[in-house]
């Protein structure tokens, strides 16, 4: 048994609607989700298209080191790799405001963003 399995066994099941277990203040993926999870380091200045698409991107406390133009490029690249319901996590001192319009905050959550919802065009009355 590896460390991840030991942690999962010690975790508290939080219900069927969750895909993991809570252990203290940390989450671990359940056995069904583990094969779908990949953790990678990646140079944000490179093109991420070879990596495929992502449901969740954790980019915490990284953008603060880049200038405004570079932040815009990075966020636009991330947005292009997320599906419509994808989520971006930034650090507490980071924001997308004034940098890109591709993301909007998740209501009630700090540092969590979703792709901006574009309203459907109004249909002309027939």
C-alpha cells in the first residue's frame, strides 16, 4: 500500500457527490478518480496545447511574478485549454481583473475563476 492509499484510508468520506476524501484540511482523490488526475510542472511561457485540455488548473501564487502583458498571454492560453465548465485556481493575492475578460470569479469563492459565460444572442421576433 502506498502513502496515498494510506491517506485515503484515514480520510473522512464526505459523501457520494464528492470525488475524494477530506483528511484534516487536505483532500485526496478517491480510487476511481486517481487514474484521471495528473500533476505536472510546466513552463507557463510555453504553448500548452501539447498537454491537452484540463478540467482544473491550479496556478496559485505564480502570476505575481509576471508583467501585465505576460499574465494576459498565460491566462488566455489557460482559457483555451479549459472546457466550458473548467475551473482556474489562483492565489489569494492574484486576480484576473484588468488582465483578461476570459475568466470571471466563481460567486462567493476567493481565487476561483470560471470561463466567462457569453450570453446567447437574442433572437429576432418573427
